[in-house]
């Protein structure tokens, strides 16, 4: 009997709906610390030549003034997306003087986390609010955790696909409702199977000892300042990386858009004792936006998010509530220090196969019990993913990771074949075959290769990543350049400074009143 995925793929083929998969859109956001030539965190301000972080759509900052975020527009061809990302790297490097873009997710050696500079976004109310949100993150979780970097892979299907797919499903809801519901189907299946992505692409098996700064852990010493776990895939996505005590008790529901919004709204409106102790404004200085579990919806750490680009004055949740899900943001992708861009085309193609398969696998809801299973499997794979014979939890018992992965890959074979036929190519099946080999031989995974090269180098984690960062800088600067695109990026940077001044000049409210209105207005619209 064919699986639900096979049946849906056949349905698409029978009605030529698969042709609309040509319009799948991709975008990438890649973070990266600025460091000096020795691997020390840069304490310099964001270079002016890169534009204003608040208003530049291609180059901004994340938590820290030192944490770059390089952003591509959306393209239908993942190769074009990567070409743009390369150009943004080249443009950025042309204005970094002797600095490097850190080539890994886990940070360099940072002796004193208090020195990590929080990102500045100018004197406008919007810019001050973005800065204050980050001040709140520092008080809540510490600056060190916020220095972790990653890659976000944004994915969406075109309206033409959704219209045809809705007709095939016999659905009579509005297109907006159907699309949102289908994206949540994708998200639920992503959460069930995202352990596979961590095994295949996890690239943070080792860290600098300074990251833990005296905290208890079960990592093993490799060298004086380097800690690791022998079978780890992604310490970034483990309990040592993005983890918070307050959020651990959250039960965010991914079964429906409505329940997702409701559960996040509850977290935005519910105070937390730890954050009440911090206070909002103490001795005339703001410490955070609020004392609630989440200051804003983006504070919730998740490996995947439903997204909608907000309109001016609209929060991320309100955008979802008003107009539904627009795209999916995959957030569990480590920066691979072995690759100049941290990600390559094979990985992007596989992500497309994986995400389309998740959409078509079936729409079973996630029970609280299954959510616990998902969490346990993810924790097992992040810290022990390459352990021989590792078993995952599954309905009715346990299954070896290798067997579960092969079973998933077998199902995705047909998705890859369909995408190959749509694009008249063989690259999707080739990408799947390349990743399948990692299930047969764990030494092929990036986490294994990183540990092997790190160990054989005899270098500390920080120095090894410095060497990789220098190598990638040279590779990127010696690669062919799209001069027209580089000129466009320079224009974007210049225009962003003008836009920032316009925003700052047009502010009429004082910051206290701006925060009050922003807070109360958002709460009224949520409920």
C-alpha cells in the first residue's frame, strides 16, 4: 500500500500540478560574528560602509554589534540564492579591513561575556526598541548564549500551487486558511523528522570552554580550551545551546494557526517571577521590554517558524493572524565551517526535498506525548547522533536512527524524482543520494569531519576556526564577482542611511510613550 506521501505525489503528477513546484521560493539569512585575525571578538562598531542595520535589507546585525546577519531576497533557484549570499559576503569583506567573519555557529573564545557589545540601531523609537529587546535578552539569558550564530532557510510555495493543490484536496475553505493549515502540516512533520537534518548537517560538535564559563556540563576536554562530545552533531541545538528555563515549560501548539497564535500570545501576556525580579525600568534605565515570559513573539526559540512579512506597525503575530502564513523559516541549520558560505547547493536542494515531503506526508496532529518524543529524539541526536546503534523513540517502541533515516530517504526518493522531472535535471536525486551515504557511513557527516580535522590539527577550537575563516575569506575574495550586484549592495547601504535619518526625523513620540502604545496596542489586537 503506498504511503500518504506517495499518493500525494502521484496526485500531483496526474493533474500536472507538480509544474507549479518550479515556483518554490528560497531565501537565506546567515549570521556570523566579526572577529580579528587572532579570533578575538570584534568590539568595533558595525562598519558605516555596510549601511544602517535598522534599514538595510541585505546586511544587518542580530543580537550583538559584532554579530552580522547577511540576508538574501527570495529566488526560485536555490543556486541564485547562494550566488547572492556569496556577493553579500564579498561586499561585506570589502569593508571589514582586517576582520574575519567567524566560520562556525558556536562562538570564539570569549573571556568576558560582559564585553559583548549589544547591537545599536540608531536613536529612532523603533531602533531603541530593537536595542532594548536585546538588552532584555542579555539580562534573561546572558550575552554568551546570544553570541551563537546560525543559518535560517526560508521556504515558500507559490499561490498557483496552493490554488491547484487546494482543488485536488477538495477543500472549500478560503485559500488563506488552506495555505496556513497546509504550512502547519509541513511544520508538524518537520518537527517529527528534523532530527534527520541535525544528523546530516549538524556542524557544532565542539566548542570553546569559555562558552560554558564555569557551568556544569558533560562535555569532554579535547584541549585546554576545547570541549566536545565524541558523537555530537549539533551542540548549538542541544541543551547547551539555545535553551532557557522559562521557555522550557511553554507548550506552543503547532497543530493550527489559531492555537499557535493563542499559545504564543499567552506567553507574551504572562509574567514570569525571574523577569519580575529584573524589572523593566530601574533607576531610570530600561532593562527589558516587559516582565512576561516572552518580550515579543520572536523571543520564542524554535527550530521552525511560520512567518508572514509584517506591514508597518504590525507585529509578527498580528501579521499571521490577519493574513495567514506566507513562508516557513527553518532555524536548525548550523553554519558548516568547512564551507565558504556555511551552506552549499546540495544542502539547499535536500532541504527543498525534505520540506516538500513534509507537506505531503499527512496531516496528523501532534499530541503532547508525541511532542515529548520529538524533544527527546532531538536531544539524543544533537549530543549522540553518530553513536553506533543509537535508537530513537517511535510509535510503539524504538527504531535505530540509521533505519529510520533510510526509511525517510526511501520515501523522499519520489519527491526528488518529481523535482528532477519538473526542472528537467538530475540534481535533486543526486543531492538525496549524497546525503543518504551519510546514513551508511557517519564519518561523512560534517560533525564527524569537523572533529577529525580539529583533532588532527592539534589546534584549539578557536584557532582552528580562525584558520578556516581566513581560508574562506580568501576563497570568497578570489571568486568571480558580480559587479552589478556589488554596486547594488553599495547603493542599498547608502540608501539605508538616508532611510534611517528619515525615520529618526519623523519620530514625534518620546520613547516611554512609544513603548506604552506599542505594548498596549499589541495586547489589544492579540486578544
